[in-house]
C-alpha cells in the first residue's frame, strides 16, 4: 500500500466513525492544545515584559537602594538599613560618568487620586523624574511638551499626564494648560503621553509625571530615588559605564574597600532572568500535565487501532493473500495511527491558538505564537501515534492470512 493510500484510508476511517474519532483524538487535542496555549502565553508575555513592562533596552542599567531580587527577610532588612540614594548622588554620577551616554533619575511610583473640577480618577501612578527619563523609558509625547531642565531647576508644578487622565478628567476638552490636583497640590498640564495600552489587564496610561524636584518637595526629600543610566553600547561598554557609576557612588557613600555595595545596580537581564525563573516552574507543570494527556491520548489511539485491526481482519487476510508482506501491513497501520494522532495534533494547535487569542481579546493578556512550538507539537503528536501504533500494527502484520480470511465478526 502506498503512503498516500494509507493516509486516505485513515482519514476515511475517521470520517466514517465521527463519535469514535472525537473520543480517540480528545486526549491528543487536549495535550497539544494545552502546550500550544501555554507556549503562546509564555512567549507573548516574555516579549511584552521585555518591551513594555521593564521598558529598558539592553544598554540601560538601574541603580536602586535595594535589589529587585530579594529572596528572604534578611536581605530585605539589610536593604532597608541602607542610606537613601539622593538627588545629589544622581548629579555626582551624571557629572563623573563619562561612559554614560545618558543618565536620568526618578522617584518610585506613588498611587494617588487626581482631580479636575468635579471629575476625579483613582490609583494614578505619580512619578517624579528628570527630563531624560522619558527617553530612557521609551515614553513618547502625543501633545504638548515634556518636562525640561528649567522645570526641574524651578521646582515647577507642571505635569505630563497619560491618556487615562485625559479620557476621565477632560472628556471633549483640551487638557493642556489646565490645573489638576494631586495630593493637595495643583499642577499645570503641559503634555500628554502617547497611549501605551494595558499589561495583563492593568492600564499603563493612568499616570502623572512631574519634575523630580517638585515631587520631592511635595512628598518629602527622604524618598530614595532611582538612577537610570544608558551606555554607548552593550557588552563591555555597558560594563564600563556601570563600573564608573559604581565607583562614584561607593566613594560618595563611603563603602569600605572589599565590602559589598550599599546599593543595587542591575540591568534588563537581571529582571528578565527573574521573570524567566518565575515562569519556568509554571511552564514545567503545564508540560507535565500536557504530557499526561498525550500519553492518555496515545493509549486511546492504541485501543482504537486494536479495534480497527479486529474489524479489518478479513481485509488484512485479502491483502496478504494478494501478496502483501508483513512490513506492508505494518507500515499501513503505523501510517494510519500516525495520521490519526497528527490530525489530533493539528486540531490541538488550532484550539490552543484560538484559546490564547480569545483570552488576549477578553482580558488583554499578551500572546505570540512561536512557529517552532507549532512544528514541535505536530511532530510530538505524530510521534505519539507512531509509538502507540506499533503494537496494533505488529498484531495486524502477524495475522495468518488463512485464519484472517475465515474470520467473521
């Protein structure tokens, strides 16, 4: 039997016994669908985390009072005892870091209430920053102007707002040069940030950006700031820029020779490796569940193929009587079992992608379909059919043609 003929027979058998085919393919469809859905979510979220959440390029480093990776209470207590990073520290690094192509500073987000007239919006992220920070964080303007050095020097009460504030506080009205209120302080709107969308259902456009000096004046200079530096390139250039900034801060903070830094300096790779470690356990668990479903699906395929061998015993006898060899019958049933599993794999891929994209449309969870995952899923599903089809195929190939021709259901 030619391969094309074996494939045709397998598809005809699936179509002729629709309910049995659905039950046969269910395990493979669930297993492959789960793998594709998980990989689609993980791939999409990883890409989104790298591009949108951290908003850092490969040539950017961050200096903070404490590390973003704290694994126990002792590390947290030790970090809290450190001196705050001040605006004077930022100016010292900005003056002394010759290998930094750009440098900025910001104060950690504070969630607050913003009002304009009778309108208000809650949970707005209020940030104090220097003029260079929007470029480092890839925040673009859609209207007005950004915060500049004059605003920082004069402690100006001006603000750049996100599109959520525009939609909620200024419906049908131009917000530029209007006075808004946050934390009991009035700010004049000078710019509007370009819309950034949502992250896992959380809006990224509900923010208020003010000069860092105005923020520290209103909320207290005891707040530790974050310094963001940009090197002229990656690799050795990034390392050199980080080393310069580290030396300057260690000298200012009087860190003893040989002692650890009294601050944390990290790159995008640190954040991405932390995220990867968080998602790895989840991914492994889902793969284990999917593998179990595939094994169950393979066992079902084997049982159905055994039923098929019994139903087609006379057909096998006729084929052998007409010259078919053992390996021909073996190949026929192996191709059929692989085809059945491959169809299940294809349906699982389609189902997994549809599920992932549906969730994306409903709650905004990012997703991206990796081509290698689709190819791997189809290969694995056909391999499952091939593996679990060996026993039924061998049983069919070993049938005695005379006994097979006498067989009756």
